[in-house]
């Protein structure tokens, strides 16, 4: 099942995403053109679906250019644990 359907089934939220789970740059979450003007909010809602609202804090956000793709790397502090998420935001530019 695609990650978008998993989020919808579990949280009843429709996000304009496709791709992987965002755990690595190879399995990044792709934010589609439908999310062009709201991609930061989409990233936050995605993370909330897995870590819970208010249970995490964004420590760092950086842009990686790889093979003509623009990847947002987000580093999260989750109760003292560091977690990284990768989002392909190429269609948002």
C-alpha cells in the first residue's frame, strides 16, 4: 500500500504526496505539484502522522540538490532521539 493511502487509512488525511516513507534520500517522500504553495505545512503534517503533534521539534532543515532533484532534509528531535526525513520538493519549485 502506498504511503499516501496508509496515512489516509490511519489518520483520514489526504496529502499530495507519493514515493517512499522519507527515511532515506532513496526513499524520500515526493510532494506533488498540488502541494506547491504549502509544502512546509505538508511536511509538518506528514511528520505529525508518525510522531504525533507537539511531540517533536525541527532542529535543522537543509536543501540537497541531487541529479536535478531538490530534496529537503529535515532533522527532528523526538524525545532526545534524532530522526531525519527526506522530501523531494522538485515539483514545488
